[in-house]
């Protein structure tokens, strides 16, 4: 008769141990899941940055650099996310890049680069223009292209760094113009006077 109480005591100890292990397991799953979610967020941000950088590289007419990053294995239980990530803009951009590489030279040279478009627009206008104004004008004159304000801003800042475009500030607004337009208007470029 003494064995059933010992057996039930042992069973209750195992039950308590299993319950404790299950609680620790759930907490650990939650912790690891939160880390995975954070890392997936960081990965998504990096992939977005990569796409933006590729667009900027294309807009600036820079020769393509290193290849696409290696594929990241999906975490267990994220099959739908992995499939969605497989159709990310990053992949679409790489397909566009591959398609450009196979085009004849005459077709790619017929389409002006964003750098050429921005410089041409600023030279035409002859007066300071904001990135919003430049973007709107380019989207109007280039209906087959979608040009984003952030890419235009990066492009004009790259041109400023090369000394091909001048930057001026009026209040909190920033305006850009070509050095030729400054000379023809009889004004000195802003950074020459500082």
C-alpha cells in the first residue's frame, strides 16, 4: 500500500517538472520569436535600403558593383513571409538590371540618365528649383518613368558634390541651379562666397 503514494508523489514531481519545462519552453519560444521578428525587421530595412541604393546607383549612372546578397533561409513557421520576400522589389530590380545588360547599346543610350535629365532641366530653367519642382517637371516630361523625390534629391546632392550643380537656401527651403545659370543671372554661387 505504500507504493501507490510514492508512485503518485513521483508522478506529481514529474508533472510539476513537465509543467515548469513547458512554461520555460513557451517563454524561450516567445523570446526567440521576438528576436526573429526584430531581425526580420532589420533584414527588411536592409533590403529596402539595398533597393534604394540600387536605384540611386542607376540614377547616378554608376557601373554596377557587387552582386545581390546571398539568400537568407526562412525561419521555421515563416514560409509565407519567405515567399513574399522572394517577390521583393530587390529581386524585381535585379531582373531589371539583368534585362538592361542584355539590351542593345542603342536602346539604353536612347534613354537619358536621371543625372542628364536633372542637369538638363536645371539648365533649361535657369533659376533655382526645389527637388519637388524638379521631380514634378521630370515626371511630366518623362511619362514612361516614375521618378521619386528622394532619388532626385540624392542625384542633385551628388551633382552638388561634383560641383556640377549649386545649392542655395532660402529660409528652410533648399534650391538647386546650374553654375551656368548662376553666371548668366549675374550671381555668384553660394559656396564660393562663404
